[in-house]
C-alpha cells in the first residue's frame, strides 16, 4: 500500500439518491414468520399472562435460570424443575435512549435496562424497560418491581409487563 | 497432523412437516444429545470446535449464529456458523481437524421451515434483486427451466423422473424418521397438479422440520473412542455462476467439480464400481438423475434408463437415496446434507434396519443448496 | 506446534463510503482484484475462496454469499461463507487459514464485503432482527441500547469517565486522516465528543462508528507458495475464536471473557507468553469508542481497568509504546461490518511490511494483532501476525 495508490469505490451523496441521479431498484421483502415458542418459552409466556415470572433450575450446577431453558448450557444436560421467581429485582445496567429502533428520534426517552430477577441465581437478568422514574434518578443496583398490564389485557408476551418501577 | 478424519457420532430428531411443541433450540438440543451419546462424548470437555450451518432469512433472525451455542454444548467455546449447507459445514470441520489444531469438531444444521409463513417470498429474495426478482415469478420457475433443458439434452422422460419420486417415497416407508413416506406410482406423479412445467407438484420435495448433528474426530481420537469410525475418504464443494444468464443449464457442473475433488482425494476412478450406493440431492425429482450423471455414476442420458430398470432401487446394483431422499424424508434446508451423511453412516455401520443395503464398504453423500444456487458438495465415506 | 505455516501475501480494499455507487458484487470484485494484483497472482492461481459478509437483511438478499460469489472470484471454485456477526472480518482469514493449514489448499482468496446502504429508511433498523424473537424484539430495541448497557457496566466497574473514553474517538479519527479510504476522518476534541448529540446515554454520536459500504480482501498462501510470491510474507502464527452464551442478560458485561479466551487460543498457537511485551502493534475492534478499551483489556494487553490510563498516557498513539488502531479504526475509517475487520487485518499486514505510508508506526514492528467482535456482545475473533 503506497501513499499514491488510488483506491476504488465511488461515493454517492444523499442528493444523488433522492434526486434520482442514479438508477435504483426497490424491493419490499415479504418475509414473515411465526415461531414455535417451544417448551421453555411457551411456559414462560403462559406464566407472564398469569402475572408470574418463571425460571428453570439445573440440579447439577444449582443455577436457577431466567429466561428459562430446557437445557443447562454449562452442564449440557436437561434442566430439572420450574421455579417461580419474584417479579422484582435489581438494575444491573441501564441506558437512556433518545432513538427508536429505526434510528428516528423521540422526545421522551425510553430507559432500557437489564434487571436481575429476585429468586434466580446471581446475575440472571432479563432485558426490559424502566418506567415511572426520571432518567436522572435511575441508579445502578436500584431495586425495581414489575408493573403489569391488567389481567384481561395480557396476551402471553414480554409486553405483559409494562415496565419495572423503583420501589 | 492427522492423515484421516472419521465420523464418530451422529444424532437427529424426527423429521416432520411441523414441530409445534418445540423451539428450534429444543430441536438442536435433542439432535446434539443423541449425537454426543452416540460418540460417548461430553461437549463441555471433549469437543474442541463447533460448526453450525444456517441462513438468516430461513430463521427470521439476523446474525443467527448468536443463538446457536447453548443448546449444542458450545457456550464460551470456539463456534462458528457458515451460511452454507451441512456438507460445507462438514468440510469446514474436516479441514479444522486436518490442521492438527483440533481433534474433535461437531457440525450442526436444522430446519424450522414450518415457521416461515411466506417461504416462497423468502426464497424469491435469493434471486438477483435487479435482473431476476423484478420478473415477479415464483422462484421455482428456475427449476422448471432447468428441468426442461435437462430432459431435452439428456433424453430423459418425465416418467423416469416420476419413477424417482415413487422410489424415494417408497424407500421412506422403511425410515421411521421420514415425513413423507408413501406408496406411489410414476403415473401419480405425472397426473399430479401442474406446478412449474414440466414439474408437477409431486416432483417437488416438501419441507420438513428437524435437526442433525454429526461429530468428527482425528484418527487418533477416533481410535481411542469405543466407536466404529466411518472414515472421510474425500470431500469436495463448488459453486458455479450465481448469474442465471451465465450458467450451464443442462448439467450440474458444480456437482461434477465437487465430485472430482472428492474422487481425487479418495483415489476413485470408477465411482459406479468402487462406491456401493449414494444419497444424492433430489429436491426436485429430475435433480437425482442430473446429479447421478454429474457424479459420473451413470453416463449422460443414462440415469433415467437405469432408474427405469430398477438399478437404483434398494435391491438394485447401485441404490440411490435409500433413506428416501428429500422427496421421502422431507426437504430440510441446510440440514439436507447432514441427513444424507447420517444415512451413509448408518448404512456403513449396518444400522439401517429394514433398508439396509448388504455388503457396503463405501458410500457417497451429495447435496445442493437449492434454487437459485449452483452450489453443491460431495463427501465420500468408507469403512475401515 | 508443528502446524503448516500460512501467510498473507497480498491485500486490497475499497474506500469505505456511506453510500457506494457500486453493488456488493462490484465492491467485492474491486477489493479482490486489488489483492491479487498486489502479489501478481490471478484467479487461476486461486484454489478456493472464503467470503465474509454480514446480515443479509441489509441487502434484502437471501443467501447473500451466493449472490456475491462471482464478484469474489468464486466461479467454479470451492467457496464457503463464514458468518459470526461483527467478528466476521477477522474470522474470514481464520477460515482461510484452516483451508490452507489443512493441506488441501495452497492459495485462498478471502473477501469481506458489506453494503449497508441498501437498507431503507436506515440500516440501523435492520438490527432489530438480531434480537431474541420472543423476548426482546417486542420491546423494539435499537442496536445502540446494548452497547450503552455494556458501556455503563464498564464505566461503573472502574469509574471510567466519558472524557477518558472520548480520547479514543479523538485518536482514531485523527489517525484516519492518513488513511486514503477513510470515510469519517477528522480532527476533533474531547469536548466535541461530549457535546455531540446523545443517542442512547452514555453513547453520544461521536462515540459511534458510521454505517458504511466497502470491501477488503487478502490472499493467503501455503509456505512454499508464499516464499515464491513475495519476499515479505506475513505469517498467520496464531488464530483464536470463541462465542459466548446467547443469554447475554445473564452475563456481566464489564469484561469480554470470550475475547480473552479467543486471544489465549491465538497466543498459545503463536507462542506468545507476554502479549504486552511481544506484540508491537494492535488493531482491536472499535465500533464504539469504549470498545477499544474494553478489548485491550480482554486481549490481556493491559490489566482490567487500566486501558483508559494507557490511552491518557499516550501509550496507544502511533508513536507510543503500544500503537493501537494506527489505521484510524472503525471510528475513523468506517464500519462496513465484515469488511472493517479485514481492513484491520490488512492494516497489520501493511504495518509489518513497512508499507503503511503516513500511518506507519516507527520501530519496525514484527508482531501484530487484529481482533474483531460482534453478535450480542458474544464473539471474539483474533489473529496474530508476524513477519
């Protein structure tokens, strides 16, 4: 690689595209899926509908895991039992987001977090949102509790929990 | 550095049109559990590297390799995914062991096609976005075009293709794991609902769900395990041009070139005589015949005749697709190649029960990545 | 260890651009041609091809490797595509390495390509689909959420400030001014970083590498061929890769253990026992400013929590004791996902051969390392190169 070698590639500007100066072909992919939840997540979602968080325990390594799984990834053996967990926990880490999934900006920030769930082994967290709290008041290690949708609105989804709120 | 690599364990789930009770992770866990039990290995201790075969759009998840390690015992281990079929994954594992840096490598592939609501639209995304997709045609038109060309060039008839369907779905009657066993006649296939002429609906293999895991080991490790090693004598893989307009339409050049590589390694000059049987891709009925000719098992134009004469039946002189092939077992996406390897291994180990071919010493597995690709691989396996 | 030796004998790359006129196939061809020309080999000399490319979702092309194969020189050849998310760029030469080290191939062409600009309205939206289909996607996460969560953990573990981290953006974007392919090279200050718009706190805009199109390629050769083709082969002496559990919310994100394991694998193979002393130049993966620090620690090039101090002391400048990202990294050159890792490998290749022009680190480095990372903060891929 010498300094005066010319490198290939032709950069385009936004205007080149928006003003139709280059030929563009558009496709709208029609890719739709309906995933089988399976045993572990099927049960997890069914329990969410009932307002409960459930985990799985491996008797060999004695970890109680959430999200639940039918196999222990450390021991490589089937997990042994369902364990009901609390719907509270501690904030392991959090951030304050001013952008949506599609990179557009929002006025009111969302607060994604990893929440270690009480009753599961140390460090066992799930991702969810914090709510009912000002971003500047969130602390690492803060205790939070799930705020659920009313029973009749729950569908068996991670969104059956609206968010976790400090308490 | 090892000179030889063996398959020391195989495992798979049932292959069924749907698998609603289990997630893809649970399917993978079952296949892995069976394979590791077959080899008597603990993946957390005994397996040095893992290779998974998948495509994002087949899963509905981007960077799908994120989700593979846990259920195959590979969490915090060397794992990588290839966007290719199971035989390419097996080739990758084979090479890793030949470097001398790895002794035992596991290969996994699965299909959860039942979870794709728009499978043909997803397949259409594999067509060239500028020149071909804009035609708005169902992607299987590519197979229809190729079949037309193949029949014309080789003199093969639709009836002979129908006989492939009848044979393979009939073989599946002896395979408990197969999804589409049936007692059919070639005439049923010809009378089948027209699909992409000259294909009828029955010429096209239907999708099935399932998972397969295969474990490879260096010669030294294979000998130390209490298993009957099945040796990898040769491997080859090849891609012809992706561009439909630049392709040879009649012959499957990728299969011929992949086979040449594998035959060279295995020291084979007359495949029909030296190899006892084969599992070849039959995604569409005519592909079995086209591939047999590309592999040099039959001369151009003679695979159809041989089929008609019963040479490729279970009790024929060169059985093809004893498992039932994709037509009988179900089309497993990237797992097709590994399902074929499992069948060859079972035959060589004399574990194929009612479909056991007597006195086999060497078998061939060949796969094709399907429409619209011109990519395929060949593996030759042998007993001691 | 008695393994067959494999060398990089040629390299090439395209400019990294927000939006290229060229298609992915054309970008691949440009990089591959350049790599072959640089060592005077042709496609006839190539026995096999390895392709590295990221999410098919960016292009809206299923089985993208097949689509790119012609442009990567794979016509009627054995070709394979490896895919480990952001780790792909450094994994692809590892995959090429095992092709050649197996004894089955003498010359392998490795091509890494990405064309993110095809994805509308914004490529970042495609990352929604990397999240867990059941438990995470319904929350509509943005990719940057998880980087911010990891950055927070890292900062909290050692009391690292945003000022400390911003020094990486400043260094790399300035280094990139000397890279002819750079997309976002500029001379900025720490305050510029801190004042740039907040995306997902604590990540500001100038903490993040851009979306890019681009390709890179290297030619690998077995020892007997390498010595014939060039008098400066760069040996791939160590390779390593590890993938951690998918359950990233069950892990402590402050430290990338999988990077450490990948590095140990590569160090063992390369006979490196004191990495900080024995490695002369490093290209760790820097898609975000804090990642350089996170990875330097994971690579065992400094103690846990020590990387910010190393940076503040100037140790990681080009003329420092351990130059880090002399290329300008992803922060300065750009981030076409798979191509960026191979750009780093190419940089080490050029540095060890004394061909890095204005970016050349002094002192005739003999041993270098390139590392990439990705997935859900899970995968580490490492190569150790020596001349």
